[in-house]
C-alpha cells in the first residue's frame, strides 16, 4: 500500500491531523457523502472530527494543476495517529475503487 496517499501532518495537544491526497488516487474531488462517510469511520475510533475537502489551483507560466485533498482533524491522542491515518487511507482506496476518473489524453 502506498503510504503517500494519507499522511499525518501533525499529532500534538490531543489533536491528530491527517492529509489525504484524494485526487492523486481517484482523479476527482471527494463527494459530500464520501466526506461524511470518512468522518463517521473516524468517529467510531475517536471523539469528534472535522473533515475538509480542499481544492487547490496551482498555476504558473506554462503549467496548471488542481490538487484535491481531504484534511481530517480528530480529537485523539498522538498514539492513535497511525490508526487514524490507516482509516483515512483505506477510505480513499475504497472511494477510488468505487468511482475514479481517468486523466484526459493530451
């Protein structure tokens, strides 16, 4: 399993933050239903969570990219960080296997 799909950005002060490179895996944005499903999966392990679907446009002379990430912040001890990261990664893989968009041929 490629661990670059989801990684822990920080785990301190009772909060774990995980970034999921969702678009890299699926070629699309996460739907609202998928974001809700991730939140419920993590809530089964922790107290409360905040999930954000982030769409970033990076542009420069001769290049343009859109990055679709999902950022999850959970009220959890740092010891739970790897478990939460694994849940996020499994969720992203499940979503991509259900529905992915292939890149355009240029």
